[in-house]
């Protein structure tokens, strides 16, 4: 478990945006993961998708790491932003766009308007 | 295994007695719910912390017995 924790720690700290998800960005295996992929795609921000279905230890490990019981989970600059409900609500209220910009990440301006 | 809407509501209210809780069974299968929870306890907290309070109230059932609960939280 210690190894998984340092793996997660390293991923979220060395990538600007990390999405722990079921499936891959090209082939989401769950509707909730797919929704967050779509939102990030719409905003035109690069992100690293990590498929927790590849590794049961990671699937449990990320839940413990974030103290969050469900997937997907979005991290920006090492900070847990939320799951599908929160990301969608923030996106609809333009808060996700400003959160990303505040973190120094360029957002597709047409989408941010 | 599914959970009844009234059980979900009861668990949330046990942890957050002032909360108003509105639960809908989205698919009619007792497995996919949405909940709108309004409580003074959420005031000043980030959405992540607000949702964590609700998940704590459900004592580990979320993600297990309870497959999907779309949450919307706010302070009154």
C-alpha cells in the first residue's frame, strides 16, 4: 500500500492534470468517467488519464488517498478537485475554467466564455 | 445489494440533523439515486468537504452497497 501511495503522490505532483478513471480517455468504461473526459476535452486542456481498472490495488488506493469513495477523481496541480458531480457543477458555473486558469493552465477561450 | 431511499435519508439526517434531504431514485432500480442535501454544516466548506461529510454519514456504504448517488450540497 505504501508503494501505491507514493505512486499516486508522484503522478499527481508531476502532472498538471490527472484523472483517475475507469477505462482510458479514448475508451471510458463508465459514464461518469466519460463525462469528465468530455469536459476536459471541451476545455482543450491536456491531462493524464490513469485507468484504475488495470490495477485493483490502485482502485482501492486512490479512494484511500483522497478519502473519496467513488471514481472518477480529478487532480489539478496535486490537489483533489472532485468527482464527476463536482466537476460537472464547477464546469457549468464556469468555476472549473477559473480554477484551471488560476492554476496557470491555458483553457480553450471559446469554451471559457 | 440495493439501499432504500428512506435508509439513505435517515443516515444523512442522523449525522446532519438540520439537513433537508431530497432523494430521487433515478433509474427506479433502488441503485442509482440523486440527493440534494442542504445543511448549515456545509457553510464555508469546499464542495469536496461538503460531499465528504455526506459520505461519512453513509459510513462506507457509498461505493459499495450504494452504487451511485449523484450529490448536490449547499448551505441554506
